C-alpha cells in the first residue's frame, strides 16, 4: 500500500517521508508541520489488540518517567485489508550504540530501566501477558529447535550448552521470580542518550510480562557485547544504577550468569534461521559476530566469579565454598593412598568444554584431562545421558537397541577382524578381560609387557603394569610376567627401533626356549605413564610378526590413545600399521561416564566362550552404550580428530620453538593432542623438580598439566579435543614465561 493512502486518516501536513528499519512493521519517518513522527504499518492483523495495549501502556507511562517513550500521538487506524497503522512521535537522540558509554551514563541507564519498572508497576495488560514471543526470555527455549539452523556444529554446541543451563537453572525458578511488564529488548539501538543522560527508550515491540531480572539481563547482554575490554565493570554500572532504585535479590543477581548468554543464543538462533530463509539483512544480523565471540568467551567465565563480582558491586552478601572444611572432611574419610594433585589441591565446582572452575571463581584451562574427550559438560552427552537414564537402564541379559548401536559404531571404526565387543566399566576391567581372553585362547599363562606401562588397578592390572609393580609400594615383577624395555628413543637402552625389536625378540626367544610361552604381549601405542613415549615406527610390525609365529597375541591398550586423540589416526595401532588381536578401550569412551570395552576377533571371542558366562552388571548398560555412541558421533560431527591433528601439530611446533630457547626442555614428543615435554638438567639427566615446579607454576597461571614418566620429569599435555589454537598459544606463552622465571 502506498504511503499516501496510509497517511489519509491522519491530520498531518507531511513534508518528507523516509523509510526506517523495522522488524515487525514497515516504518516511515514523517516530517510534518505538526512535528516529526514515525508511521508504523503493521502487516499482521492479529497483532491489533496487542499493539493497542502497547499504545495504551505507553501513553500512561510517558507521564511517569523523566525520559521519552513513544506514547501514542494518534489513535490506531485499521485498514480494509486488516492491516493497521500507528503514528508515534519520533524521539530524537543519539543511540547508545553510537555513544561514549561513560560510567555515569551506564549508571543512569540502570536507573532508567528501574524507573520504567516502577512506572508501570501497578499496570497490567491481558494482551501483553498472554503473548508468547520468541524474544521473550520466558520463552527462551521456544528457540531451541532453531539450533538446527546453525551450520557449524561447534557453534551449535555452544548454544546448546547455554540453553541447557537455562533449562536447568532458570526454568524451575521462573514462575517464582518477581514479574513485571518489560520493554523486552533494551539493546543499545533502542536506547537514546545525550551526554551522560538517557533521553528515551524506543521500540517497545517486544513488550512482555516476564521476570524483572530478564529486563536487566537483556540490557547487560548488549552492554557486555559492546564493551569487550571491560565487559563486567561496565555492566556493573548498569546494575548498580538499577539496584539503587529497585534493589535486586541475591537470587536474581545469580541468575544473570545464565540469562545473559541465553539472550544472545536466542539472537544467534534467529539470525541462523533468517539466514536459512535467505534473509540476510544487516539489521537482523547486526549483533551476530560479537555475539559468537561473546558466547565463546563466556564459557571461560566461572559462574562463581561473576556472581561474586556482581554481588560485591551491589553490596550483597556472597560466600565462596570453604576448601579447608572440604579437605578436612575428605582427609577424614579417605585412605592415604587416595592422592590429590598439587601442593595445595584444587577444589573444582564446575567445568565446561576445555575449562574447569574452582571454588573461588578461578577458571583453569584444562590441558590435562583426557577423559572428557569431547569437552567437559558437552551438552549432547549431558542430554544423551539424562534421556537414557529417564528411558531405560538395565543389563545385557535383555535386548535393547543401545548395545547394538554402540557395538556397531565401534566396529565400524575398526578393521573388520575386530568384530566382537565386550563392554565393561573401566580400563582396568577391560585389560583384565583381555588377559583372560588371551589365556583362554592360547591356553598359556605368561604375559609380555613393556616397562613403565600401566593397564589397570585390579590384581591382574597391577601384575601387568610395570609402572605399579616396579613403582613405589610395588611388589616387583611377578614370575609370570616377561618385561621388555620401553622403546624410548630419547632416553633408553637403545637409540633405534631395530635394536629394541631385536632385544625384545631375544628376551622372548629366551623365555620360549625355556618353555615359558607367553599368551600375549600388551602395550600402549604411546606409553602414557612411561612419559608420553610413542612406540617408534616399525616396532610393532616387526615384533608382531615374531609374536604371530609363536602364537602370542597382541593386546593393544588404547585407553589413552583411542578415539581420535592422535589426530592423524583414530587409533594408535593405525600409526604402526598393525591390527591387534585384542583392543582395550576406556577413559574417553563415555566422556567421563564409566564405560570401557574389549574388542577382539571372532576366534578369540569363541575361545572365551568356554562355558563360563561373561557378565558385567553395569558393563554395556543402555546408558553407557548410549553415551559412548554419542561420544563417537560428536567426535565425527565436530571434526575433533581433525582438530586434534591441526591444534596438536601447532602446539608441537610451538613447544619445539620453545625447546630451542630452553636447554631444560630435553624432548618434545607426541601425536595430536597427546604430547609430552621432557625436562632435563644441563647434563641431560631427568629433572623431576623442574617438571614439578613447572606444573605448579602453570597451575598458578590457571593451566592444568600433569607430570609422569619413570623419572617424573615429563609434563603431559592431553586436553579435551576441543582445545583450540588460541588455547595452545596461551599455554606455550605461559610455559615460556614460567621457564624464564624458573631459570633466570
Ligand atoms: N590403561 C591405560 C593405558 C590407562 O592409562 C589406564 C588409566 N590411567 C588404564 C588402563 C586403567 O583404566 P581405569 O582407570 O579406567 O581402570
């Protein structure tokens, strides 16, 4: 409809008309003899009652506040086609988006938001209250299906995570929160300012009746977006201004951590949906890029830190959890063999992706924990676990889909001969089953192992783990164990793979010559406890050829190396170009949920079926299987193996560059995101103290690492696979600083 027709019902002497941006209506700016106005042409007839209600509320409220709001200038006009128009005064002023956001201005903004609430505190509006709007934070989760429009699975993960937090922390409290009429979209393009003063709020198109704190959260979200340098300090001014007029409760303040990102998730979901429809207007996409940066950054903010900061700014009480009390309780209850890392232990209260949060609000970059393979609190694993627990959890004596799906996904990722799957709940249980299988299949008892290896904490696990039986408190090597040197090319008996192969064959031949035939040889493709020592190329193929000749099975323990961590390969054995007879899996398989597995050939599985049933109460239950399947799917969907390859190679490069500056870094080795940095003194001997000091100093810089190796002089880096290049850069920069400080 042309503008002249739209203007007919209004008694205005119009001189100029120009189009304005608009979302729910087509907007025109009118310059007239009577003043400047905005004509809004609403396309959806069903909105009439709502817009009339908005008009009514604004015309009442405009007399009660010291800043301008677009109260009605004329009655609404219905057109023949059901569409309708509305003329409101044009409010002049500078957009907050374009203004210098001084502290005083932000404080005043908070005050004005509170004043708006106070002004319409007594007012109610049935059409507004009945409204179900995607942008009303009360209906945040209506936007959840729109996540499907987000094309990058890593972005989708972020949004999913924050929606999940909303569902978990906000929804159950929502009805109990104090409600109010809200502007609903106090972003910095809807706020007009002059100097340090707020002169008006515009665009009440998202007017809702919702929890009051949502109004504050929305305003803060946009302030934080606009102020990446000092986001929280700036936000605090708004909060303080509000709190002075309308005191907030501690509970309301504590919800902000979840509400602020939820708002931006709604924004990016709607942008994604609009993009999928081919709508690509700048107006809709205006806040997308900073919003993504913001969401990524929010993950690294400990909720306790933000809660404490805001409470402190408002003078509200706040107490951090007490570490001393917890430590004392644990010490009372735990045996002394239960260890704690670091000279002063870390009390963890949460975590997300590659970050962990402690009880005083710190955030640690987790470069050490390889169990949460796809990241701490991955929303898909969280959802999968809770869905499956809710649906069915039973044992393998019944048929259910999840077992089959998981076994299928696992075997699809393995060579065809590894086709029989046995689920258990720990790497220890898996290595134990693997040993039993090998013994039954070969009818032999001895096991060949590599020095410094670790395979489990059960009796048989300790028996086959030189790391334990040769270590502190260990009973020494059992008679039925044949120990072979770890083929460590940097520090070991020999400096090439061939010499290690020859040595192993010689030892094994000697044992066999004495009638001591081993059932199996067990090793890790990269020895974790041995200090991140990769088996040198060619080692396993040659050794396995010998083992096969003598009917000795190869068991590979991929508890640490499996599931894409090595980047170049999904499994460590692929690096060596061999296929084990039995594969032991665990740790990352359930992203922290206890699920592990043994996979073997049909012939070995048949030998294992000697009449004794294999049963594990929890092993292979629907929940474990569902989450393990989900982990494999996430690794594929998010390209985490590729990420491990790219980020791992980058990290290795950076570490090697650091090595060239510091002779104390004797060796940098590993593959993908499974890396070891070996510390030595100037004579090249293991320098355990330095490794320990580095680990402690990195903790003080909020980066988690571990030490290991027979001499405890190797720093282990094995983060969740979502670790990114920025994290890697930060790690190496901090490590460099630590080394400079420790060795001036
Ligand atoms: N094998 C290897 C290589 C391991 O690293 C571990 C655990 N560190 C295990 C087996 C034992 O697994 P779990 O602790 O789940 O029993």
